[in-house]
């Protein structure tokens, strides 16, 4: 079978590429990685070292001409969560302009300018996208849905916690799959029962099964699901200015579909009883440099930062206030999936959020290889001359869990092309 060609945007160190190409049915033909505000482009260097620099762009995507990007069947990317608000302008020939520097509009531009736009999109973001901003809960996601609808795509989404499906890290992210109106998936979605698609027959449901809804009293009945949860037909500018204004909750649940102006959304629960990988499974026992062990004199600092607090603090202006904070498990347990890796995971400085484990030799931080394993990257994937351990940890704090992408890619191939990866 011919491999589907892929454009990888906001590529980081190549998580999407690793996941998709591991199925044997995708080939990245063009990639872009650009970190604004830094002289040395560390992530792009790592990407080039692992995959080669042919057809890899290290330029601001907002400045890249669409003609420089080859045609492909699939476009993927973990775009930043930003302010997606839009406005009209007389100087803009299309009458619509996104906030400058917001990278969603670079995706939008590429899709709108492509003579042969990608048939499928796989996008990833933090799950708070569904309820941002706080003044208009869900507005940003509504803008994305409506802009994809305007470009001829139907959308399904799911918030996926990798650990719910046996992977080694508790990392919740929203994954967005979009199907162009020229595809069989779009046509099938139009005529398929929406409840069936979201819970049984859809791409997301195949990759990440959910529990039988009849066992959950708080879910909608099938009849209710077949009726749209709500319509999203206003213009992008109207959505930007008025969507859900004053409401306390987002109308978007963790699972949903959007097609031809109609939103269908329900809350689903994961269904998985297979093998589970835990933090203890990925440790480099006996291979760890002394630099990762915490000096015993620093233990009290770590214990304080990880512990619960109820204390009086003083602001810069002299105002006193009561500060409270719950305690964290310390050290991290080894018989469960790890907590989410954050970008500040690296470095020796004591921190509330860094992982610390107990070993026979004492307390220590996680190594770059262990962080790679938590995201299901190959060992030493981010190792490169001149790239510090702190920077390698930063990469993993920004990365996605490769196993999630692999499962989505396999399901898309099966559903769209009728073939399972060998």
C-alpha cells in the first residue's frame, strides 16, 4: 500500500513523525520547527540529526510561503494554545484577520491556500483549549471548529489521558481529527449515527475504546445524541465576540463531532484492561550519573516544596495574605503511571513539580532517557552535542506521547484505507 504523505508543523523533536511512521503507512515529506526568541534552534537541530535536514524547514511558519510546502494527504501538528480571537479589517482582502503571532492562523492560511489541501488533519493541544478563555468558556475551540468547517472539514475530537490506555505517563491532551469533504470519512460521518461514531465506529473510538454508555446514568440517551448539542453557524467574528459570553461552563465535553455547523458532544469514559506500563518500569537502574542524585542537605527544601502549606505571606506591596497549598506524594510512586512531565523538569534546583524517586542509593531526579521513555521516545533521541540535560527535559515537557499518535495513525489507516498496519 502507498504511504500517506504527511506535513508536520510545530514538529518539536519529532513525536508525530515517530508515531505515524512506526505504523509503516505514513511518510513525512515536509516538516517545520521554529522556536521564536532563541538564537540557537535546539529542537530543530535534534530533529535534523534524527531524520535528516532534507525537506525540513527551520523558519517562522508565518513567513513560509505556502508554495514552498509540498502537497500531502495529512497535516499534523501540536500547535500552541493561544488567544484565537479574530476581527475584521478593511485592509484584509478576505475581511478576516487573526491576532498576530497566533500560530493557528498559519495552519488556517496553509489549508486555505493549498490547491490540493490535505485530506486529513491530526492536531494536538492542551485540554484547557475546550474551556478557554475564562471570560467566554469554549470560544477558542469554537473558532477552530468553525474555521475548519469554512475550509470544508468535519471534525472529531477526544481528550485522551495516555495512562488510561496503559502508557507510562498521565498526560491529558485533546486530539483533533479532521476529514476533508472530498474523503469517504466525511461522507460516512454525514450519514452515520453520531452516537455510534463517537462511541463505537469512529476513528477515535477504534484507537481508544470507551465504556458502554448504557452503564453510565449521567450520559445522554442515544436519541438525544442524534440531535445536535448545539449549532455553530455564526461568523467567526461573531463567535469571537459573543460565543458563550457570561457562562460559567464550556459547552464542549471531552468527546465530540462537528459537521456542517452542528456540534455533537458527550462525556465518555475510557475502556482498557490491557498491559500497563508504570514509572518503575522505565527506570535506568544502575546506569545513572551521580549528578541526578539529590544531596541529603537539600532534602528539607524538596520536602517543603512538595508538602502542604498554610502560611502567611507578604506581597511586594506589603499586603499580607494567607497562602494554602495541598501536599504532593513525595517521592513519586513507582507502581503507577508518572505525573505529567512539564518543561521545567530539568536542572538541579528544588521544585514542587519535578519528579523525584527513591532508590537504594537515595533520592534522585529523572534522567533525560527516563523522560524520553515516559513519552515513548527511543532512548537518547534528544541527545546531541551542545544540548544540555535541562534542554532535553524541556523538549519532553513540550512533547506528546508517541504511543497515542501511533494508535491514532493505525486507526485512521484502517478506517480511511481499509487496511490495518502489519
